[in-house]
C-alpha cells in the first residue's frame, strides 16, 4: 500500500468542503456532530478511492470501486442527516458502521493478494 500525497490532500480538501456544506445546510443543534462525522467518513472513503495505491492491480481496482460505492453511501446518509432531524447516536452509529465495514472489506481484499 502506497499513499499518493497530492490525491490524498485533494481527498481531504473535498471531504472538508462537503462537511462544511453539510454544516451550513443543517438547521438543528447537531451541526458540529454532522460536520465531524461526515468529514471522517467521507474523507476516509475518498482517501481509499483516490489517495492510496495497492500492490496488486486487481485488488487496487476492486478497493477503489468499493471505496467509491461507500463514498456515495456515506454522502447520501449524511445529506439525509442534514435535512432530517435524527439523534446523535444515529449519526455516530451509521457513520461508524460505514467506516468499519469499508475498512474490513479493504483489509480482506488486500489480504487476498490478487
């Protein structure tokens, strides 16, 4: 696994901008929680999708496709959290599950060494 610095910085910047946008559109009390949790989940998905290169080409392609899917999943979930009133545990648990499942899948694919 190699980290590419410029795409990783771009992924972090995109994650920051999306989190800031969700922070501004949210009208409730959970603005900071939504911003932080969306930043972490979206940025992690983008880093795996854009900023990391894996050793084997097949694994690299599958991990990038899976990370892009989880990015869309995290983005849709956080947009819903922005416009629908939900509790803090719902936000944290949903984003935590998305992140942990993504990490588990990436780890499993990387261990297959294909």
